[in-house]
C-alpha cells in the first residue's frame, strides 16, 4: 500500500519507520493536509494524519478523486475529519484510541505539582543566583478536593495517582465508573457542583459540540476563588479569553495549559525568530501563575511506539479487508 503521511515531525519519524518495517511505501510530508497540499496524496491508497490536519468535506472529495480510500489518524481525537462525509464517500477511517493514558495522566499531575510548588519560577531564580524562598509558598496536595472532568482511560489514571496523594476526588462524566467509586472513593456529581467545590479541576473530556467551551465565564464565576485549572485534553474545552479574565481577576489562581484553541500553526513548530501574532497567547505568557506546554502530555517513548504500531495495524486491516476494531463508525 502507498501511504501519504502528512504533518510528520522529527520526534515521531523513527517510530513510524520502525513500525512500518518496510511493509508499505511511505511518502512523508512535513506540511499539514489542506486544500493546498491535498494533491501530494496523488497515487496513494491511504493518508495518515495528525491532530491539526484538515480533513473537511472538500478535501475528502479531492482525496476520493485521487483514489485515496483510507484515512489513518495518529491520534485518539478525530474532530478534524468530517466523518459523515467520509462515510458517504466510502472512505474508511481509523484512529488510535489508546496509546498511553499513563503518559498524559502523569504529565497532568506533574503540571499540578509544578504550578503548586512554583518549580519553573524557582529554576529561573536559581539560574540568577537568587536562592530566596519569598513568594514560593505552595500547598499540600493531601486533603485537597480535585474535580476530574471525564473519567475515561486518562481520567481513571489521574484518579489513581491523586488518590495516592490523599486527595478527595469528585468526577463528572455522562457514564459513571463503579470501579472508581469502589477503589478510590470518587464521588460523581454534576458539573456545576464539581466546579463549586473543587480546589483543582482537570479536564479529560473529548472535544465534541456538547463540550466546546465547557469552561466559560459562567462556570469560572462559580469556582472557588484561586482554583487551579489544568487542561491537557483539548484546547476548545475552555474559552481562552474567559480563562484570561479569570486569571486577571484572581478567580483562577493557577492555569496549566498543554493544549490551546488556536494551536494550529503555532504548536509543534519553532517560532523563536518570529513575532508572536496571537494576542491571547502573548497575554498568557506574561502570567507567572500559568504553565504553558506545547501539546506534549502524550510525548513518551511508550506512547510514540504504540501510536505508530496501532496506526499500521489499522492500515493492515484495511488493506486486507478485515474488520478494524479502531475504525471510526
């Protein structure tokens, strides 16, 4: 099978080549899939895309004209593809639903600790020979109330870790997990009650129409003063401007942001020589109680191995005409 891989990054290239092991012919492109680049897939049976690639209806139409019949996503989320339209065209799609919930969960808790104990500020002070402890007071995680929004595979691991810290756990999900209730004493509640009671709120929901801007001005106003908010899920789960306003007023005391609403064209790339054009990002970068990372929560060797392996397993199933357990229906 000939496969066009879009939006390839240096940190994943060796894992993809290793997982392919010479089975398929790969055409690798660093560029995003878009209306301007879609014709690069000419002559290919399949394309492989990442989170910021554009697989909207017009692009799917062109891919179909070019003879592309399969789309393999190197991600769990698939909000960047017009699924109904792909199905109408007879294009089969598959994703990587689970690659390492531990990677994202561990990163999430790491961000909580870094914000709480002001580790980034400490590091830069030490580099300037400033060994003062003024302004570095944190809090014990033990006994704090943590609200977990979304208790799927990642949320479950977050609950397991935080239970070990002695946190009291609240959760919101449309499907309750009785195992979490039994093992970790987690309490399921409605979203507004979770926001009102939690000292720390962490987001692990998929981005769908119902969860877009789940965290907004109204919800923020109902949170505890000085709440810690962590988003290692999807950028669109929060209204960025409302979060900025919450940070400026002190309603939000800490914000950990691994994902961003407007990350396309910004994240995963080196802009060190550019003038930042994004005013919201520029404002967030000025705040000492904000920790920004570049969508790296998943970035472990285990996760990258699993993403590459499952991606090619999905493509192998398509090539053989077999049932694919990861197919997007």
